[in-house]
């Protein structure tokens, strides 16, 4: 007879920073924590976002009790519109998080059909065999929670993203007493944030950023443009307060920035005087020394407001001599190149640019460093530690740190089924998991061959061979003509086109007159022939597309 044990099943976020989704199973009932997305890397051309594959939830839809959300960041709520279209599930979240979810689901026409539930810090929600307690924690967005998940088979502390800030901007430190109480009851597994496990010490308080930015505001001669994450409302609140202190009006740049500020103001999480905010198009009527622009684009995203300002494509804001630009963030791994490109463009336009690490304390992380991770572990005193929200290196560093503290650390991959009790823990199987791609049209599940073709086109271009033939006789009526884009240099173009036309024409004319000819085979022959020619003459391998029009 199989053992009756708690199961933990990550569908996303176990081995990457993004698309966070964890499933808990108790006696054939399932609870989902978070439903996030991940942004593509440079190889995934034309892809908007990546979301977890939820085939497992669809297959077990009658057993899934719902989704509880830790906080309102995209990597924890961004996949909800796509997932709820596939499997309808109720949602539990705190006030600001639910406000951000509401805006997102409204855009997809889903809010009216969503079964949602508002919770407050300290609430306990009974869901089948689970009881979920929402515990206030510090992070870079208000209303963030850790979750104490109590079950008959053992309790779990799911930390979500966290740090311990002793002087938070909103005046609400983490509820350490609630975490300690949960630890005293007994925690079977600590499922923990791992983002900064490679960084020693503690993360400075968010208030340190305010002090550093105060000096920037004091000395700036002209406009101040600050790029930060649109969800970092504590940072935005400090920027508004500093602007009011230094006699500046505030304009918002970027759709997500405007939307998040609107939600936060509506729900009372952001305080701003009525006279402080101005429309972005009106800042040209104000003296430069009285303007602050809070913008998206801290990661160098090509279509973000700051990137368009830096490239001179923004309609309302052009970077000019005397502007002060603050990059109030650190580059996400993999984004360093595009961030530096934006910084270089800003300097070229004459701006004075503040960026980390050249200017310390203009940004602090929302994720705890090693000592905060240790503090969480010692509050929980778990039987097992399970690192998530990190990559393989983060998992291994957690294992080494846990070993020095006397805690066994279990490293999971997405899709693993970990069954555990107080005696043992073992990976007993694997469920369907993976990545679903969402492209610019909103469609999902793009085939790998499509991305491969996009990469091929981006690297080597395309070479078209076009001709018209008589269907009955196979005789060439027009062409062949050659068209290339991004494939060969202009100096080579005429010669290579001419030789390709000659070779294809000779091949077509050599074919016997036959109305039953396999034109797909002819296209394959032309493709091989032209590929070989281009490789010999140019050293390149563009995508060759033969187009044979039959008349």
C-alpha cells in the first residue's frame, strides 16, 4: 500500500527565475501557488512571454482547489490570463495583488468570469485538506506574503520572494512572530526564495535608496528621469516624495507604470498630491528643474519608454544636455548588453547617468541575501529545505549553506513529484511540464521549427528563387528570378543572382517534358543547388525558398 505523504510538484520556477508555479498535493487534492511568466532570451525571436505548461492541471481539473498568490510581480501572476483560459480556477490574493490581477484579467476579458477572493495579512483560508495562512513579508512590492500551508500530512512554509527590511517605506516590517509561531508548530518543508543566495550579508533597507536619491535630486540642474520597475511601488513612492520636497512635478512614462500607479492610488497604496502629477505631454511647458519623469525601461527593453527616449524615438521626451537619468535597478542576468547600449545612448545625448554599481544605493534588491535566508530557515526550523526561484547554481549554493546549518536541502527540477514525510523524502515521478510560448499575436505553443526558422532568418537572411512554368509541359514561362534580403553583400549581389538564375534555368530546361512531374522534388533540387552555390560564393547559408508558380 503506498504511503500517505505530502507531495510538492514545481511546474515552473524551480530551476529558473521566472514562471513560478508550485503544486501541492494532499490525498488527491491539489493546491497551486502562483502563476507566473518569464521573458524570452535573445534566441527566442518574436516571442512575447513564456508560461508554464499546465497540462497536468487540466488533466486533474476536478481535483484542483484553486490558486493562492504570494505577490503581484509578473513572474508570479503574469500567466494567469493564459492559464485561466485553459482551466478555470478560483484565486486568493491580498488587496494590491488582486488589484493588479484584476487589471490584467480585464484586458483579456476574463475578470467577470473569475472566482476571486480577497484576503488580508494574517487570514487563514481553509481549502479542502489545506489551510493557508497569509503572512506579511517585505519585498519590492507591497502586500507581499509568505504562505504557511498546513495539512494533515505536514506543514509547509512557502516564502515567496522576500527580504527582512527593518525600516520599510510603508512602515510595516515582516511579521516575524507569525513565522516563528509556524516554526514552533513544526515545518516539514521550507520552499524558499534563492535569488540572492550567492550574496553575503543583508540587503540594505529600501530607505537607503531614498537617501541616495535625495542627493541626486539636490544636485540635478535639469530634468530628472528615473527608470525603475513599474511594480516597485515603494521606490515610486519615494520618488514622488523627493519630487515634492525639491519642488518638482511628476510625469509617468510607460503603459505599465501608469497602470500600476493608477491601481496603487485607487487602493491607497500610493500617496501623491493632486498638484504633483502632470501629463507627460505637458512637461515641455515646465522649467526643466521642476520636472521628474518616472519611466519603465530599467532593463533596456527595446520598446520601453526609456529605450525610445535614448534612441530619439519617444514622442514626448527627448534626452538633452543637462538631463539626469537614474537607472534604479540592476540588470537581470542576460540583459547586461542591452542595458549598456541604452546607457551609452543616454551619455551620447549629453545626459548625466547614474547606474549601479558605479553609484551604490540607488537600487537595492527585493530578495534577501545569505543572512536573511538563514534567518528564515532558523525561524522555520524545517525538516527539509527546497530552494526555488533560482537556477541550478542557486540550488547548489543553498545545499552547501544548508549543510553548514544542519538542514538537508532537496534540489528539484520542474515536473518532479517530491513525496515527503518526517522520515524520508523521495522523488517518485515526473508530471507533464515545460514551457508554452506566447507570441505577439497572443497565440501559444509555437513549434520549435518556427523559432528555428526565425533564428535562421535573423542570422543569414532569405534567398528567393521565383519562376513560372507550364503545368502541362513543364516549360519555363518566366524567370527564374532571384530576390535576396539580408543574405549577401551588395557588391556580391548581382554576380551571385546571375549565376543562380543561370544554374536554375539550365536545370529546369534539362527536365524532360512531363505533365506528371513531382514539383516538390524539383523545389528540393533547386534548394540544394542554390544552397551549395551560396555556400561556395559567399560562405553564408541563407534560407532558400524556391517559388514555382504553375500556369
